[in-house]
C-alpha cells in the first residue's frame, strides 16, 4: 500500500512539475522581454500620437525597439528592414506578438480620429460645390463688376470643376511620393488661397482664380481621402468611415447654402477659409498611413502605427502579416524594368477595378448629381410650381441629402455595396423618368409630383450612386498602384463632373428640361445594369483579400 502511495505521489509531483514547466514556456519571463536601460520591462502607457508623428519625420525608419511585438524586427544594412525569425518558431513563420501596452482608447476612436482629417477636407470640398448655388443669384442681383450673364455664370460654376481631374492625377503621384498625411497638409495651402481670392474678388479674373484653386483642391482630396481612410480603418468600420465622405460633402453643401442665404457671398468665402486652418490643426494629431510606411520599407514604424490604430486582435495581426509579407516579397523580387512596369499596367488587378470605377463614376456624374448641386435654385424654378418658395425647396433638398448621407453611413456598414448600388440606381431612374413625364404631360392640380420626384431623386442618389464609388476607390486598387488607379478613376469622375456642370444650363435652355432629366435617368438605368454584372462586393474584406481576388483571371467579378 505504501509503495503504491509513493508511486502515485511521485507521478503527481512529476505531473505538477511538467505543468509548471509548460506554463513557464507559455508565459513570458523577464529574460524573454526586451529591455531598455533604465526603463521597466512593461510599458505602462500607450505611445502618444505626438511621438508617432515625431518618428514619422525620421528618415530610414531606424527606431528604438520597445514593444514585444517588435522583437522579431531588425535592421539589415544590406537588405533594408527584414523580419527576424523567432528561434522557437518554424522556419519562415513571422511572429507578431502581443504588446503589454495599456489600451486607453478603443481602436474605433483612434480610427475615427484618423478619418476625421480627410473628412473635414471633404467637407471643404462640399463648400466649393455648394458655393456657386448662392453666389450666382447674388451676382445677378448686385449687377456689379462681375458679369452675371448665362455664359459667364456657367464658367464661374464650372471653373471649380475644370482642375479637378488634373488634381486627381497630381494627388495620386503626390500621396505616393510624400505620404498620405503630408499630402493633406499640402492640400490645405491652395485651398486657403482659393477662398481668400474668392472673398476679395472684385473682378471676374480673381473670381475665376479663386474658383480654380478651390476646385483643384477638391480634385487633390478626391482619391487621397478614401485611400487614407481605407488604409487606417479595419474592414468592419471601413464602410462607415468611407460613407462619411459623402456625408461631409452633403454637410458642406447645406452649410454653404445656409450661410449664403443670410450673409453675402464675400463673408461666406471668409468663413469657408477657416476650415483649411482647422484641418491643419487636426492633422497634427493623426498618424501617417501604416500601409504607406511599410510600402516604403519603414516596417517597424508602420507596425507601431498599425497597432496603435487597430489594436492586437488576431484579425489585425493576420492583416498586418499579409501587408508585411507582400512588402518583403517585392523586396525579394528582381528589380523591375520599364517593360515590366508597363506590363503590370495591363494586369487584371489594375485593369479590372479601373474599368469598374470609371463606369461607376460616369454613372454617378451623368445621372446629374452635381448639376442639381450647382444649379439647385435654377432647376427648382424650372421644375417646381412657381408658388413654392425656391429657397425653402432648396433647404428641403439639402436636408434630404444630409439625412440620406447619414443613412448611407449606417447601411453601408450593415449591407453590401452591390444591393445598395442597385436600389439607388433603380430609384434614381424612376425619379428622373417620372419628373420628365410630368414636365412633358403637365397635368393640372398635381404640382406636388415634380417636388416629390426631386425629393426621391436626392434621397436615392445620395444613399448609393454618390458615396459608393468614392468608398470603393479607396479599397479596390492594389497597394502597388493604389495612387495611380485611384488617381485615374477620380480624374475621370471629375472630367464627367466638369462636362455635366458646364453643359447642364445649355441642355435645359436649348434641349429642354424633359430631354435633360430623361437623359440623366437613362444613364442611371444603363449604368446600373452594367454594374450589376461587373461590380464586386468588398464589404468585410481586407484590402489584401480584395487585391488577391482580382489577381485571379478566372474570378467572377460580381462575387469578389
């Protein structure tokens, strides 16, 4: 009996010893933790964003390793930044270990802070779009040194749209060269200059120059905002933040309309000039895009910013591992020749999304969205009964646009891009065809129909056709050519923007309102049909997953 008890006791001690040793292997010990002289092993406070921004200015990415997850990073003088393999890990495994940093704010708040900077810049873009609607009627009333005939006013309105396409192309090169955050600082300068020139304009030249600079900045922020938000947001929140871009435009339009209704256009321009200054202050507190940092070889710095934004969930670590692996694979690949780069421009991961986005943007613009934004008062006068106050009707439209944009932010997070696109395109078609039929038939005692059609149009186009292409512009292109792809597609959007804004007054004058609104409805219909077969679904997918799907030549585009 005593012998058996001794055997059991010995086995128990051995099992307890084995369990203790296993726990010791799992739990990190002091010797495994990186130490800095004179600093504790565990970081008590999370790194401040000011520290990250200060590190962003340091060239080469040579930074001190302090967090546990950086244990597997080292600087190689010959090959640049590489990932160290843990001695206990299988060969080729990349370890991204947890940090002991105390989390003071949820990742969604940090991602919201990062997204707020491009959203504020987009709000300023909305001010530019809404400004002409209150400027042109005031110029007609003043009869001052700035002419107010139909040809001149169409140039004043469309001058803002003219440089938007070149601005998109410049933006794609700029934010790949200088970074997403730095590029936003750069955009603020010409935007401020444009509003100052507009405010002091006492002749047509100054007015056109002011409109040119503000329009240029709309083009610059066009691809920049969605790309930055797409790279700093996790998939489950990305749709919400990207939809907020459309909300910011709607807020900017209604804000400009309200200001211009109660004060002069000069003071409206002065108030608009304050927002670039506010944006500069806000940019001080947001980080650079981690994807851009990693793409430039600053892997350690990019990882630090990435974890600051996204936290340490398994999903976040898997996505970061994919981004880093993609960067290291490009480093290991042979140096590309010009011929290789040209051939890559023909690759499906660039051509497919580029064609889809061009079709999407063209459908949105030629459905008339900016014609209604730029000439809202004139269109209301032509389409709605004269007994209805045009300014009250304009505010109703603005309020509906705002509400629809808020709704879009919510439903883009809950539902996919494809259903929202088809619902929006279908209702836009119905509203425009209905308005055209009413204006053609002109039935008596039914003045509520055109106003209802306009209200349905604003709601329908604002929940899908307007926000969705800008959302997908920031997520559908591969990292390697994200600047080029988003720049070209946004440039095409603003080419269409300019054509629509420049031709809308002439179409309504010489071709009639019936033809004009029928044309917008027809474009919405056929564009929606094409997108039904071509538009991919990107909801809930990481940027790396979307990129990999487009690389497959046999992939079904409608089910990406």
